[in-house]
């Protein structure tokens, strides 16, 4: 979620350096290497959409009807929207 929101905030065009920096930051937060973070924690569609300049998360206000934050809910909805 952290990586997806950070990539989304950078907008487009998405330089590859941005993705590397965001992945390194997410890896540090998780206590893993960037390679492990990229392959195990970041959905491949998030990275693919970022590379295509199509990573657009719909961040909504959270009325706390569920336990997810607005960022978490946006990332959760993202892959399903991209694949449909």
C-alpha cells in the first residue's frame, strides 16, 4: 500500500528512478530488501500501471465503515479495476 500510494502521488510521466526510490523506501519500512519487497509485497499490476503511466488510485474519504484507511481501500480496489 505504501509503495502504491507513493507511486500514485508522483504522477506521470513515471521515471524508473522514482519506482526504485519508492520500492527502497517501502523495503526499509518493512525491513526487507528492495528485491523481496518488489516481488513479494507490491502487486505486479501496481508496478505495471506505474510504468504505463496509468496508476490512478481513487482515494476517497473514509467514513470508517470498515477498518481500512482511504489509502488501503484505494489500493485494495486498484487491481480489480485494472483487470476488469
